[in-house]
């Protein structure tokens, strides 16, 4: 009998290939690279039992690197020492804004978004159980995806995480390593099963080393996507990014809809540029995007896309297809 983690990972991989908008190689690609952006509307994270319950696959921020390499566009940098760079000051300000934000009050978080430019989605997350409903409209897209049970950490799970940035990084990198071991084991099992059945199981070429800063940035951004993350934890995640190297901050950016935004971006070891656009007034996410560089294309991981968030609200009414146009 597989563990809960393995069952949930299997569901993630099944859903990623069952969605009409996912390319055939996406399941292995997502699991191998810990990528959540292309599938998190179906399965938003894996709740982990144990001492650090609440940490999730795909919502892990980890790393111990200092602020070296943090850059800003068009604003220069401050001198070394105790002074923060302009980029760090912007992230610190976002942290302060996030800390004073009001948390969602309804049981169900409701997110409306446009994915890839033409797929409209409404994602509803039950803050008490982590169940996720996905309603969508677009060319060739099913109007509703199967409900993903217990697919997101709950609000209580997130609230149990430490908000000290150093402690948060330590805890989350431990969970990342544990879950990576489980994923590697499951991928090997499914690859063997696919080989016996004569089915292809492509796994993209991986770089020789994934850095802690890759993990920090990628997973912290994914956690910031989830509307169940409370103000204190959201503020801590901006502090984590503040102390992650090679992060580029543009405080004068706009998102795809022309809204003022703070763009936070980084190119990882796979050669993929990931960017998050945060509302400077509320420290909530407006858009995220990922763009492959020539290195990523050479590695066979040329997957590009974007999600634009139109609204984030909450309600105490359980979702139905008729309510959200599914």
C-alpha cells in the first residue's frame, strides 16, 4: 500500500497528463524538477505528516545563501555592510505591507485568473480541508476538473509554519530533501511500469546541481501564490527572497494587464526565468510567468507560460458548477 505522499504524487502526475493542456512529457518534468506552476491549479501541494506537518511539495522555500547578487533594475544598489540594496528595500517594504494585510475571512478562497492568455479559470480552495475545485472556460478545455481532495495545505497547516526567515528556510529545506527522496523513488517505480507496458516515460535532462537558491526562489514564489498563506508567513517569505542571491527586482514594472507591479525574477540552473508580479499596495500576486532561455531549450525543458490573477476573494458558500459557470 503506497504512502499518502506517494498516492498524492501519483494523483498529481496523473492529473498533469490527463489535462488537455498539458504536454505528454509534463508529468515527469514536473515531478523531476519540483515544478508546480503548470499543475498547481489541479493539485496545489502535498500535505506532509510528521514534525513539520503543513509543508507541501511545490510550496517549499529553502536555502542558506546570503544577499550577494541581489539586483535591482533602474534603482542602483546601496553600499555593502548593514545597508540594504534598493532591491532588498523593496522586498522589505513588501514584507511590511504583507504583515499588515487582512487575512481572508471566508472558508473558501476564490481565485479568478487567465492562464496562457486564453484559458479562464476559477480556483476554489477549502481552507479547512485543502480540497480544490477548478472551473474553466477556453478552447478545448473541460468546464470543470475533478475535485482534488486534500490537495492544498490548509490555513491551519500554513499557520503552523515558522515565520522567522532562518527557521523557515531550515525547516523547508529539510522537507524538500525528504520529499525529493519520495519523488525519486516513485518516478523510478513509474518508469519501470511504463517500460514494462512499452510506454514512453520521458525525463528531461537535469543540470549537474540544483542550488539552494534555485529551491528558495522557485518554491517561495509558489507558496506566495496560495491565498491561504497568512500575513505573517507571507511577510516571512518576502524576507526569504530578500536574502536569496541573483534575485532581480523591478519596482516600476507592470503586469500583463498593465497594473502597477513589483517584478521579482530569477534565472535558475535549468535556464528558466521565473517571475512574480506583486501588487505594491497589497503584496498579493498579480501574475507569474516562466520563460525558457536557450539553455532550457537545449535541456528539453522549454515550457513557457503565465498566469494572470484577476481577483482573490473568499466566501462561506461551498462551490458549485452553476455558481462559477462550469
